[in-house]
């Protein structure tokens, strides 16, 4: 085989590789930040042949991935029953992060992208309530109040270490991150200052962590008058302003031995960390639950704002077929423009004119517009973008256009679940609505 032929084959292979990589990266990006994307599923199978080991490993990873997905989205999935083949059909693609094999053994680490619509239909069919909206990250600061005083930010403290380890494994809808502070903050942020809810300093800590909330998780062994010892756990939630909003978890566990007061069992601490995280997750899912049995609707107003304007370069007369202007840069290739109260349609444009115009599209036309009159065009790109984002919400049944004018559009959205869940999901898509007149909501961003 000639050198030139080798060269051609080499370049073809390289091109296919880059094309495949680009396509795969695009697919991966589509699911990367989705609540339907499961990362780091490990499998290790040995079978009579490597092909069988690989096939069964992929199937096993899909089942493991779906169990993790159900655990993430459903409040109680203990009674969930499913057919393996049906679960396999819910997967969009597998991403192989690592793999190794011998003649009969196959090891791999997968990421799994589940098809959102298919999974939602599965939930509907099985009458399952679920949530899929992520909560913005919350900073967590563990504080242990022992007989020798308060402990925080200490890698030798079991309460702190357990939180540090568990937060690295979080796979739910609530993103919790360990608060690390900084040198100057940590010098003044004592446990007493924090537990006394010093608003200004807590706000500084939240800003430093780049979150919108902080949870202080406090563990304290206590000795009661009856001589019994207990472990008290409570969690204080602060908003972005540093204000205490609520106690979101409280539990008191009897300790088996009096000596445990000075040396709390590591497994008990680890269990309580898991219980707190589970409680936070459950509360978030309850507040953002999508109930496939409940149907609802909202009336939405979408403002359409002016973005471009120019001026007439010469008078516009009633029988003109084009409009001469200072410039058309930024205007759409064809569409509507407005002069005073008249909307005029144009089919083409060039650098300094709108051509093939049609007058009297909506209002009666004037015989003449003087030179320097303002010509404007509304930016309606927000309109299809909003429709597209709302239609992609899996619990949305119908997006119905009621009207559109030169200043705003009105739509009715029918969906499953409650309104709070709908507006939270819309907010995650960067669509922020506020109450407009008790029955309608208007987009404010």
C-alpha cells in the first residue's frame, strides 16, 4: 500500500474521530446539567466472554442509573416496580468515562443520560409524583458543641469530617456545599457569633461562598437532669440577607452510654448527617412536586420592547413602494416597522431602505410622513424564546397563544402540578414572572 494511500486513510480516520467527538460532546452537553443525567456509575462483571460481560455491564449500569434517578426525583420510591426492558428504553445514551477488560472481565465507569420525556411519561403511567427542579446551592457549616466548647472548621472533628465526606457524594436536587470561609472571616466567625445569628457576618459568609443561603448544622451532646445523655441535632437556615428564616431539622437521640457524652459514636454522627441531607431533599421535593394527577393553568403576559430605531431620509408619500431611511442595520430582513401609529410591512431591505412595502396593515395610512420621522421595530425574539422554553417543560400540556400586539403577547399555559412548582421551574429557565393583576402574571426579565 502506498504512502499516499496510508496518508488519506489516516486523515479520514482523524476526521471521523473529531466528528464523532464533536457530536458526542454536543449530546453530552445537552444532558450535562439536567436532573435526568446520572454520573459515575461503576460496574464490574466477569462472564464467559468479554462481549457478554460488556453487554450485561451496560444493562446493569442503566438499572443502577435509573434507581439513582428515581431516588433523586421521587420522594418515596420503595414500592416502585418496573420492567428491565422498559427502563432500557428510557436511556438516551451512555457515556463511557473509563473502561478496562480482559478476556472475560469488563470494568467501566459510565454517565447516563435519560430521555426526559420518556421518563416523565413513565411517571405519568405509574401515577408517580416527582420533582425535577434544582435548588440553587446552599452553603453548609457544621458546628460541634462539646463539653470542651465549640468546634468548627476542624479536620480532626468527626462531625465536620462526616459532613465534608457526605457532601462530596450528593446526587439530589439540592446542591449543598461545605462552607470554607476565608482567612479574615474565619478569625472573627466564632461559633457563638454564628449561633447568635449575627446578620451582618452571616451575610458576609454567604457572599464569600457565592450561594444564596447558609445552613448551620449543630450537633451537641447534652446531659439531662435525669442523668440520661442525648445527642441533639438542629439546623438553622439563613437567607442571602443573613436573616434566620427557620429551623429546618431537629432531632434528639438517646446515647447508649454516659461516656458517649465525651466521645459520640462516629456511626451515629454519620447517620445523622445522612438524615439531615435526606430531610432537606424531601422538603425541597415536596415544595416542588409535579403531581401528574393535578391539572392547572396560568395566564401569562410577555412584554415586547422596542430595540431598533432609525429616521426617514426623505418624505414618505402615500404611493411610495419603498421607505428611504438613515440605515437599516439591526432590523430584520423582513417584517413590520412602525411610523407614528401605523404598522407597515416590508418584504425586503437594503442598507438604506425598506422595500416591497405594504401600507395599512393594521391602521389607516397617512398621506405623508415628513423627513426625520422616527421608524421603529419591536424586538419580538423574546416571544418565540419564551414559548420554546415553556413548551420544553415536561409537565406542560399546552401553550396556547391568546393574542399578540405590538407591545405584548398573552398566552395560557396548561400544566400538571401546582403553580408554585410551575413558577419555580420557569425561574430555573431564567423566566421570572410576577403577579400582575391577581389573575395574570407578567414576565419581568
